[in-house]
């Protein structure tokens, strides 16, 4: 083995590990996010979108119509089921309003994600189709 070759090999083996440890400890990497992914848990914004979607489905089963997109904030504040989401159930955890888009026999509820810009890779959405079939299953 040539002089210095041992150190070079050790650096290339240990260096990436040290870099990852430094990035996690300094807060550059959100390791909790990856733990949630591995465990299959939902993120806070996914849980909120699922809850609001369930409230919209229940409202459709009861009233046979969805609120207009611009009325979603007011509509949610009038629902007792949305009280668990806090004072602003229409805002995602990043402070942006949830977007409701009606589609034939359904809707899409989406959040702009942490960058607060629509149609980017970090957006979270839920598409619900077959509202008429869901309405027939109402208790």
C-alpha cells in the first residue's frame, strides 16, 4: 500500500457518513420526514387534506352539493366536524389556502406545499371521484 492510500480509502468510506451526520445535526435534512415515509405515516398536510376531504364528502352526502371554491373557508368554519382542525381549517400547515377544484362527479383538494407555489413537485393533493356512488352509501 502506498503512503497516504490508507487515509484516502478511509476518507472515501467515512466521509459520506460524516457529511450525512453533519447535515442531519445542523437541520439541513429533515430526518423525521424520512422516518415517517419508512413507517408509512402521513405528513400533517396529508392528514389535513384527508380530513377536509372526508368533511366535503359528508357534506355532499347530506346536501348533495359541494361548496364553491371561493366559499370553502366559510363553509369549513360552519362545519362542527372541522373544529378539530383549528380556527383556520382552510389553511394548510404552511399558511397557504387549500385549493378546491370541482371535476365531473368529484373534486380535487390540494395544497401548494412548503414553497407556496402551485403545480410544483412538493404539492400534495387528493382526488375524489364517484361522489354519487358515495352519496348512495350514506347512512
